[in-house]
C-alpha cells in the first residue's frame, strides 16, 4: 500500500502514531504529528491510524 503525504499512520513495529512526510521508492518517511525527528519505515510496517488514535494525540 502507498500512503499520501499528510496521512496519519501507525508504525506497527513500535505502535507509534506518525504522519507521512514523503515516499521515496519503497521507503516511507514519517514523523510524530506536530513535528519531531523523522524516521524511515517500510510500507509493510505501517497501517492507517484509526480515528480514535488520531484524536488521542
């Protein structure tokens, strides 16, 4: 699955809510909502965040 910039996702490796910043090849670059250090995640480690997860941030 590919994710558009700005989409809220959860990195399932750490259960961390993140926002997609960019996709380059097979790498997805995400960061915490509101800013912070960006990290790289494989697309298979991400899932769409639920409404509840986005509201709890």
